[in-house]
C-alpha cells in the first residue's frame, strides 16, 4: 500500500464542546505519508436512522419537516438519532422513530445497510431500514420543538415533488438510492 493510501493516525485529541446531541473535538493527525495536520475538527454524533416506510397500499410515508438552517420545508424519511446513553441499536431506534414521528408501525423490516452522512466532518453513520405494510397504531409523539407534517404519497408523486423541489436533502438522496438498489434486486 502506498503512503497516500495509508490510514491517518490520531496523535492527540481535545474535546472543545459536548452536549447530549454531539461532541466537537480537534485532533492532531499524522497522514499516511508522515505529514502532521495540527487541527482537524470532527463532530461526533450518535448514529442516525432513516426509515423508508410503505403503507399497505404501497405508498411512502414521509414527513415534511421545517429545517431552520435550510430555511424551509424538506421532504424526509422518518428517522432520527439512536440514544447513545441507552446504547440503542439502530433497528430499535428506527422502530421508535417511525412510531414517534408518524404514528405508524410495522412487523416487516429489512436492513438496507448504512452510509456516512458527511465523513469529512462527522464520525457517525446513517442506518437505513425498509418498513413494509405499515399501519397507524398510535398518535404521533413529537419532540417539544419538532415541526412536521406526515404525508402518505404514491412513490411517483413523491418523486415528482421531491426531485422538482428546490429544497433537496442530501441524506434523503442517499437513503432513497439505497431503497432503489434494494428493490431493483428483488
């Protein structure tokens, strides 16, 4: 393996800020060729989950959610963070998030894998699950400041609205591609 393909090594690390949602640290890293980068900033988040949820009619269950930094409403798959203090497994988090955000649940789950939302700055992964034949079993149970609308849309209608929107969400693109890859292999 050539030096430019060797993994970097963390020489030192200093936590700059931490709360229950994320930690910000600065690392001193030795690159594969021996050079030292004195300040590499990293955000450590718990792993996240996304649920591609389909109701019994095959419609997608999505949320239309206001995102303050993006200054607008975005289509999103139900999802959120695993609870690190409970060492919550991704599937348990996916089931919890689907129920909390939409009131739907399912007995048919498939693990579609994971991706890194932004490996240049963040250490976490986003785990993607498919939940089929979802049924409404509860009222939504949103976080105190969560603002969203639940929508059930035929896939074609979702694609028309999502891809024509000027508010494209990069993680949604990654999740939707994983779903498309999964169904194309069936």
